[in-house]
């Protein structure tokens, strides 16, 4: 799948996902509004039932006669009736009706005159203004006079109640939206990761082809020369071509072993021969051999072996390979005459080993990737520096398997410095050794 197709797929899927999220948001919003309307309707039903019960009390003829006998002509019978209502009876009416309607919320209510907005009875202390502006107000019918009284009720926690009643649906909606977004991100991340892995593998195959092509071609040419009858008349040339075949075959074998080594590291089934190791002794031998290699280009290796304690537990072969890889890189990425410095120092926990060169260096954006398998700093189609991109991966894996770590500092055009740390004793949990 090419980059354009991936980009179009991401845009289309993102727009579709945004549509789903927006639709879900409006669905939840409308559901909350609908639940609020249902609550208002339920409260309205309960309020009408209470008013109907009050109207029924007004129609009681015995109560009317008592009112007429007890009041003067300038006092409203309706007002007298309202004042005579037992607050406990009114409260009982509200509790009974709303309990039957399954509305279990705190509420405040009151009966007030329509003109003066004065409360006559109820449970309203501190909420008078809010009750007067409540959405739940109903006029009380009067059979005596034309003056009007109203009854209002307020649920201060109504928004919380509505949201709490929708809580499960809101949480589930948010959860599934997050799962969908997370799954989309994971798919896109995996897609790019697979694409990058595919590019890395393709680059690895190209590098491997270039690495194998040279020794194979050299061996082929040398073999053709050995097949000529005249070659046996010149023993020096015969020996020369035999050495070429031997050296190139050894080089080819080394490249194959590097590739196989990566598979072993991936499986994690490598075995260590853990022994006490004199780091300085091993380094002197490695530096001496490396000096012979870079002397061909007038290169120099400086050694500053200053570690006070240089005895550690390690696998000698892997330890030597780690240093060979770093020195080989220092040589390959040097500009002009190689100049490499190997230093050691120690503390109470272990020994530090640094390999510093004055080569081409690396930009900061590449430093976090150089230890990844098959990673090579992009150079286009130019293969002037040979390798598979597995050397530093091997170095980091082996160092960490010994309980240590590796750090790198580098500046473009100034060179690189790799610093290794090995503890004096290999952690027991890391030991995967053979006798």
C-alpha cells in the first residue's frame, strides 16, 4: 500500500470517526433533554394530583360552612381555606404522589398569591425566589372568589438527577467512543509501523545484496583465473588468488554469521560463558589488532585505561565482539585519517568504557534510533559505508544482557562517543550461561 493510499484511508476513516463521535454526542444530548422533559412531565402530573386533592377538600360542604361561620365578609374564604390547610397534610400529599411516581428527589414547595407573590404555606424557606420562577407552577381553582392562588414546586438537584439517571448510557457511550478512537489509533500506528518495518527490511535486503555481491564477485573472478592452465606456471599468482578466495570466503562467512546472530538475539536463546575478565587485558589485545587495521590509512588509536578496578564478570567472546563493533564503526565513519580514543574509568558499581572518534558524527534525531535492528542512517542510494545495521543492535543487546547500559553523544562533523557500563558482577537474573 503506497503512502497516498494510506493518507486517503486515514482521512476518510478520520472523517467517518468524527461523524460517529458528533452523532453520538448529539444522541446523548438529545437523550438527556428527553429525560429532562420526562421528569418535567412526571412532576407536572404529581403537582396536578396534589391540586386535585386540594380542590376536593374545598368541595367538602362541612368545611365550607365552618369557613363561612368563622370568617368576616372582608376575609377571602379562599385565603382562609389556604391558611387552614395543615402543612403536615400538604407535605404528606406531595410525598405520597411523588413516591408513587418514583421521584425520589429533594424538593421545596409553597402556595402563594398570584398578585402579591406572598407565600401562605408550604416548605420553601430560602428558596422563595426560585419557586416563584420555577417551571412547575399550577393555579389552584377557587370556588369561593375570583382571587387566584398558585402552588409551585422546585427540585434544586434536577440537573444532577437527570444526569445521574443517564449516567450508565453516558459512560458506555464515552467508553465505546474511546475504544473506537483507541482502536483506530492502534491500527494506524500498526500500519505505519509495518510500513516502516517493510522499508527497513527492503533496505536490509539491499544492503545485504551489496555486502554479499562484492565477495561473491571477487571469488568468481579469482576462481576463473585459477581455471586457466597458465596460472600453474606462476606459483606466486596461484597463491595470490588462493588467498583472495580464502579471505573473501572468510568475509562472506562473517557476514552470514552476523545475520544469523540477529536471529539468535531475537529468540533470546544465546548462552554466555561467564568468567572473570580483565577488561584492560582484553582491550590491549583488541586495540593492538585494530591499530594494525587502521595503520593502512595512517590512523591512530589512543588508549587511556585508567580504571582502578578492571575485573568484571562477562562472556569474553561477546565482550570482545562488542568492542570490535564499536571500533569498526569508528573506523568506517571517520573522515580522512581515523583517530580513535579508548578510555576506561570505574566507580563502586562497575567499569566504564568509552570509544570516541572524530568522524562524521550523527544528528540528534538519529540517536534514539541507531540501536534499533536494521536501522541505518539514511544516505539515499549511496552505499559507501558497508553494513547491515545490526552492529549497534548487537552491542546494546549484549551490554544490557550483562546488566549494563550504553550511551552515545554525537555532533555532526565532530564525531561520536559511545560509553559502555559493565557492573563488576553480572546480575543473577540476567545469567543465561553454559559451563
